C-alpha cells in the first residue's frame, strides 16, 4: 500500500523512504505563483497547486474576458495535486484552459485530491467536448502518460458533466480499467458531491444560464465587434472625402447602438425575447433600436426617407449577425440548431445589408 511521507520538505506517496522517481510528470513554470510545492509519486514529481487565486490569476481572467491573450491562456496537461493526496484520493478530470482550471481549484480548499488535466488546446470543457479535444482518446492517453494506475489504487475518475458529450465511458473503462463518474455542472458543488460519496442531486445536474452568466460572456463579443468596426470607420472616412452628405455623429450613434444591441442587450434579455433563433432575437431588438433612433432623429420625412430605409435594412441585420455569434457561448441551442439557423439567417442578413448599404451610399453621395 502506498503511504504519504514527507521527504526533504516534499510530500511523498511512495511505499519506501525515498521517492521512486525525481522526474516531473507534469512540466510547469517554476515562477507560477499557483504552484506551491511538489509531491513525489512512484511515477515522478507532481506539482501541488494552491486553492487561492492571486492577483495575476484575477488579472488574467479579466484580460481573457475582454478578448486579450485568449488563445494562450492555458496550462500544461498532466497531473496536479491539491493538498496532500494519497493512493485513495479522488481524481478529478478537467481541461487545460486556465480559467476553467482556476475555477475548479479555488473550490477545492481543504480537500486532498488529484486533478488530471487533458490537453484541450486551451478550450473550456463544454466547447472542447463538442470539438473532440475533451474526448475519449485524449483521456485514455493522458491516463497512460501520467501512469495514473501506479499512483492511485482505486479505479474511478470524476469528470465534469458538461464533458460527457465527448467521452465514451465504456471505452475509457475498456481501455484503462478506470470507470467514469460524472460530477456536478458547477465546480462549487464538488465538495458536496465528494462528501456524499459521489451522489449527485437534481440541482447539481441542472444547467443554469443566468443573466450574470450571460453578462460575463459579452465583453469578448463586444471587443471583437469593436475591432471589426475600425475597418468600417475607415471605409466611412474615405467615403466622407467625396460625400455630399458625410457620415457624422448621428450615424456613429446609430451604428454603435446596433452593435451594443447585438453583443450585450440581446444576450442579457435572451429568455425574454420572443422566438427561438438568436438571429431573430437580435434582429427584433435591432429593429426596435433603429426605429426609436430614426423617430427621435426626425428622419421619417421625405428628405431623409432613403436614409431611414437604408438604416432599417442595415442596423437590425448587424444586430442579428452579432447576436447569432453568441450561440457558441450559450446553452440555449445545439450544434445542429446553429447550422440550421445559419443556413437561413446568413443569406437574409447579407441581402438586407447589401440593399441597405446601397441606399445609404446613394443618399450620402447624391444628397
């Protein structure tokens, strides 16, 4: 039986008085503040991670939410330790997206457990399961690479419920001998789940997508839209060099309102907006915004009618397109539903936008 021992100020879970291997199972940066120690196992050294988040972790999460360094916000796949786990400690499986990893580890304070991190290419569990990187093959390979069967004496893995679409529990057991147990949706329920002997309640299984959950996802879409808008503003600047009716502050406000409607307002009010399709929801709110703006601007008159119609074609379509992007962050739809919606919505958005842009150019160049 493997027992925990302290050797040279390091934890050791080998069966004798010396660590079986001094090689590192999981490579990590020695400067990472979230690594607070090491555990020697029969297969090598495992980094011990803190359950406290430092300022650098919080700053990194904030930057990712706002679309900065999103692609590289990940940790090395492998095996990590929380507390002082031994051969009977539970093994939790997660993704190597650092935001996911941080969310999990901060909920494990006071526990002794192992965390097996899969190489999901820096993508969260839910999205990675859909893409196949949080999948059967990667899980099987990672179990083998870290030599998990030589570190724990039990044969149970706790996987997040949202990773279920990518993993065949039968194949994992068949190829590794480890059985798969699906845990709760939210990391904050992990302690109760483990304390209850791996029993999950209906509440733990329920996927909630509250207004706050939707709000924290909007900054990255807003920033992406803002970056694309720079090109739009550049084109408008060139047009203004020749325009009889230059695009000005009113046009900027109309455009910005449509962007905010598609990237922020529609996601926030998602369950309250009638209809199922995201494009429809965005188009409807975009239409309300455009109608209100045109009315307040006094453009429902013969001299501005071409401008009003042009914006009624362009701005709701812009809001619809931006709202449709949110489908990849939502629990409200499925992959097949997204494909079906795009086949219908994208051509309509394109036709409406082109027609509206033509009218706006006619008004701008011939006013």
